[in-house]
């Protein structure tokens, strides 16, 4: 006699217990600390902060530990946590011109005021696995210190804008949209698009940016400037009425310079693609700036032909928390709907077979 | 009743609940129309019921009794998970008995037992836009709804009949609400659509990932799209439930062996259990 | 004299420095076929777009039965385009649903205005396919299996099924073989007579204009340089540009 399967609660409990075991792994191996993740996997932490849309290095590192290293799962944890946090208000816009620079490069000029500051970068390393890293506790050589700090570093795009060669951004009076509070609606203005891209999946942005370079909406990009460093965060408490510095965060900014052909009404100028990211994320900031520029195609009078230029396509599919939820939801039971499909198909086939039999007679 | 430390009752803060309730009120005022809302990330993934959870969290009070079902059953893994979530963050009474619940959150089914005016049913919706396969661009779909321009959906049904002899939609079958808005009822089987028509309970629909809420107020007209000469027909497996003998409930097909053996049982486990309990004393008497 | 169905005056539109339309006026009466001819760049397509509400002029008004087309709002314009107006695109793919069968394409406008009987919709679609000389057996076929001429005729059927009063046509014979063009023009002519349609047709083909139109407007660089009854304009052109156009056709 068939008895409906029960025991869902118990099964879930056991699954969670096993999950916790696999998260810890072999107990003979020393436990990974949140501090170790924060210090020695800083780029993973940066990515989780960016996609989790929340700047908190400790929480991001904790999420990575809990998520067994799955960075999308970790970003999900951070986003869900962010939902519970009270919102005091918005900070003043970050002034990246005053960034305490770690790294600053430009591909458009050989040399420029402030110089090309390489910073701690993988760019010129040879990708050879370093087996010496497998041995722990070895003292490593420390980096030599420079004689003086980085000098005045005006923006490359500012230099171009002064000559009239680069579009300036027009300041907007209205409050920027807020994707953490309001749903995305179309047509989406640039403020909302940039927010969406800033927390979009790095792989997705990378692929889209790459596609533009390969001809799917090409915009002839040059890296005007990449800046990595720390900026002060200022907030104006209502009781004080003036801004105070509440701390500083690490960010990466990319300004991409693109060709613009001019139109019947506008003289030719370079146009901008912009990328801004929590932490040290050049790949993301650069990809973001390529996609930002692609999404401006319509505004700049260009034909919209490529996926990276299609705002609904890009902005609806960039959020990997939404994406992974929906893709993985297919694992949930769908047998009720499937049953309807089965019965429907059986009925259609019965009708068709009856018709064939009739025709044969 | 105890809830998790540091979390507000039912997880969401009061400002967020207020925002969601405002969206719900707008939705109730315009039956079948999708209201965008600022959905929050929840501790369950998008696509796994976050919309339904946010709606439930916003209307839940300490005196409520909550029932959560998935595929019609209380014991499926996702129903268990969501019920536990609300137990942890709200500490409310939960039940498997449809008749005893004040709020029922459901995925993919409407309970067989007719609901009352003092009950609310909250549907989990993956894709709120009934036109999305025909018109993937949201901006254009919005215009079609505003102009009540639904020719495209009827064309789809026409094509089914021309090609297959009848309409091929077996679940998430589109409905017209209050003779004005085309609505997706969520992926309930077409069999359940008639239950929505003039239902005494308030029906709320939450789509978390797509960030839309919509509603059908009690006693509202809800009609499944069809043609006069091809009327809507609800589909169910043409069998009786092997456990309670019912011939008018929606059935699950259960494969019992690998030689093609199968049996059919009610998908609504509570309803089936109730029917079996009623039949038992009679059988004992026989 | 009865009022024109469509009346436009003072239409001006510039794209930056380039004048696309300069003070253009045009009327279309009931049952009248009016052709707008000119070379590419003359402004004729822009004029059609402004008249049908797709583009807004910098100056001037367009009135349909007395109502200002650009002031009536998008909802009213869309309703108009589905009922009293029709639009035949140069490329039939722009005016058809390629993933929908021929029958579905023709039936769509009926369903959009409330038709709910499958059998009747299908019968109506069949009768229209016959009217545009498409074999009824193709009713369930997809337009991509049709030739260019057939697709264009399907587009016409789809447009006419709700019996519009005015049909805008943008180079309807463009891209078709000469023999196919002739057949299509004959069809347009007989249907417009039979149904009492007004037609506003944009074309660079003088011969087509002569065959179809009661009146003709000649455009050059955004202006109407000459207009009048077709026979008069083409047999006795006054403006030097019209003379040039007409003589080039005769020479060819």
C-alpha cells in the first residue's frame, strides 16, 4: 500500500549537518580564520563586497568562509545581511580626485603629471606556479619604499575635457535612482545602469565587455585612467547639517576613452565609459566601463545591434544573485506542472491518433 | 513565542513592510495589475519564493496561523524550509490544515478546500508577466497592458488550435481579471484556474526576483482566456485518487516500479488526508 | 465639398541643420489615392512618418477628422493605427509577425479588437487571403516560407482586415521583381476601389504613381514643388524638377 513520502524535515536537518561537516573539511587540518581570508585572499573579499553590494571586509570574509569558497554564494549571504541593516542616508559623492593612490596608470599618454604608478599588480608577473608558496612560514622579501609620496595627479579625462576633446558629464539635479530600494524600470537612466553594473556578475560583465572589443558594438576604447586607492567617505548627519568624514574605503575607478563619430548636430568628441568598484577590481572596473559605453549607444545616436548595447538584455541578467536563484530553482519540485503537461500531451496524442485512424478507414 | 535575536518580527524591518503593504494596497485597488516594488534580498534565493515570503512577512501578525505548501503538499522540502523560516523569525503558529490557516503561502497549487473570506492566500510567482514569451521587452509589455492591447496573447492561443487542435497551455494559463488586466496566475495547473473566480479569500501574488506584486480582491471576476468555440477546459488525470477515491481533485502520478507501474494520488495532501479520515469510520462500520 | 479625412499644413522638421520638411501641406479626401513622389532625400518618407504620427514636426499640424494627431496621445494614436488607419511597410518583415502563421497574422487585428470565435476568425482570414490571391492552404504556414511578393500581399491583408479608412504605404513595391510589382499594384488599385479606401503612398516610381494615384505631390529637398491631378502633373509638368523626373521615366 502506497504511503506518501514524509520526513522532509528530518532530511533537511541531516543535509545541513553534512554540509557543515564538508565546510570544515578534515578536522586535522587547521581551521581557516576569517582574518586569514581577509588578509590573504583580499581579491576574493573585494569581489564579494562588490557583488554583495556592501563594503565590509570582515563580513565578506566571513561569508566566504561560510560559503565554502563559493563567491556567488558568499555575495548572496552578504546581500541578505544587508537587507537587515538600517539605512541612515546617502553619503556625499566620493571625490576620487582626492584618492590616496596606490596605483594609477594611463594607456593614452606615455607620461603625465603624477606619473605612471604601477602599484601591487599581477600585470607584469609571469604566470608560473610558485611552489615555494606551498611551504608555509617562509620569510618573504619586503617591497622597497619610495622616497616620496605620489604627487598631484589630475585626471586624464579632465586634461582632455579642457581642450574640448572629451565630453563632460552633465550634472543632474534630480536624486539618483536607488536600485537597493526601487525595482529596475525601463528606460533606465545612466545612474541606475551604473548601479546595476557596479554589482553585476564579473564574468558576465567581462564577457560583454570582451564582445564589444570583438566587434559586437565596438567603441574603440582606450584606458584613459585607472586609479586604485582609498577615498574618504563623508556623511552629513541631519543634526549637524555639514559633512563629516566617517572613514575611508578602497575603490577602483576606470575611465575609458572612446571614439565618437559626431552627428548632424554635434562636433566629434571622445566619449566616456565609466567603471567604479569596491576594493581592487580592475577587471570589473574596465569591463563595467566598456559596457557602460555600449549602453550609451542610443543616446549617442549609434545603431543598437549588439547584445552589450541592449539595455534590457544586459541589466536584467547582470545580477548573479537573481540569476543563480532562478537557474537553481529548477531543482525545486515542478511535478504538478509537469503532470499537467503530461496529461495535455497524452490528450493531444490521443486526438491525433484517433484522427489518423479515421483517415485510414 | 520567541524569535531570532537582533531581527525584527518576520525578518523585514517595519519600513520595508510598510512599503510592501502600500504596494499590496495599490495592487488590490487595481485587480490583476502588476505593481513594481523594491524587493529585498532575503535569506532564501531568488526563484525560491522570496516574493511570496516578502508578502507574507508584510501581512503576518503574531496571532496568525500560517500554512505553507509546495506542489500542494506541506512536507515538500521548500515548504518545510519556508515554514521553518517563519517559525524562526516570527514564532507564529503553523498548521497543515487548510481550514485552520489564516494565511496560506503556496507554490504551484490552490488548495482543494474552498477558502473563506477571513483567509489570505499568497502565491509564489516566478514570472509575473503573462506576455513575456511573446514580448520579452518589459517597456513594450508595459505599454500593451496600459492599452489593454492583448491581441498577441489571443494570437498565441489561435496558433495552438491551428497547429494542435487545442490550446497547449497546461499551467500558468493566462486569465483576464475584472475584465481589464491580463494576468499570470503563477504556474498553477490550469485545473486550478476556476478556483480563482470569485474566490472569497484575498489572493496576493509576489514575484521577488522580478519585483512585482499583484492581487485579486475577494469575489472578483477571473476568466481563463479562450475562444467561444474552443472553451477553456481544465485538465486533470482521468483517474480516481488511489488513497481517498476522489475523482475531482488534482492528482500526482507516482511511479511505483520500473515496469511502468503507476498510481495516482491527490496532490493536496491535507485534503486527501481529511477525506481518508472521513471515510475511515464508515469503512470500519462496513 | 466634403472635408478631407486627413489635413496637414505648415509641416516643418529639421534634423540639426538639415531641413527635412519645409512648410508642407497636404490633404487626403475619402476614397482618394494620393502619391508622394521624389528622389531619396526629398523628405517623402519623413512626411509619411509625420502624417502617421510616428514623428513629431517642429511646426505645423496634422488633423484626422478634425482631431490633432500629435496632440491626441500615444494611446489614441495606437488605437487609430489598429482600426481606422493601416500602415504597409516597405519591407514586409517590418509589418508581419514572422513567427506567427499567415492566418494568425491576418486574424491578429480582429482579436485585438475583441473577436473571440476561432472559427469565424479563421474564416475571415481565409477570405482575406483569397482577396490578396494567396492560396488558402497556406493559412497555417509561416511567412518566412512565402516569397517577397506573397509576404507583401499578406501584409496588405493583415492591414485591411479591420477595414481601415486610410492606409499609409511606404514604397510597397520596393525590392520586388518588376512582374511581381505590377501584380501588387493591380491588387492595391482594385482593393482600394472596392473598399473605398483612401491611400497615401510614398514612392520613387512614377509609373506606379500614374497607375494608382488620383493626385500626386512632387517633393524635392523638403518642399512640395508641384501637386495636382496625376494625369495633369505627369502629362503637363510645370516645375523644372517635375519635368526632369517625368522625362527620365520616359527615357528609361
